[in-house]
C-alpha cells in the first residue's frame, strides 16, 4: 500500500494497527434544500492513525528523509 502525506509518498509495510475515526455534526432543521427534514449532518473531521513500518517510496524525488 502506498500512502501520501503532503508531497511525500510512503510504502507501508507490516501494519501493526490501522485506525480511522470520524466526527460528525448533527443539527436539527425544519427544512433542508427546500424540503422537510428531521436533521442535517456534516463531517467535521477525519483522523487516520497508522502504526507499523513505513519507508519512503522508491522514485520519490523528495530528499528530506535521506
């Protein structure tokens, strides 16, 4: 699996743990897009936590990790 973090690309090896968490905001509204609605939701944030061994992807031109 290849992961991208900004301009860096990493090859992920030997995952110990992969965790994803999402936070949603739910608001009560009378109308949504001119239709009756009971609630409206929106995604507030998303976090991905990876534990394991990662290496810079071969061929990546970034030399910051050398």
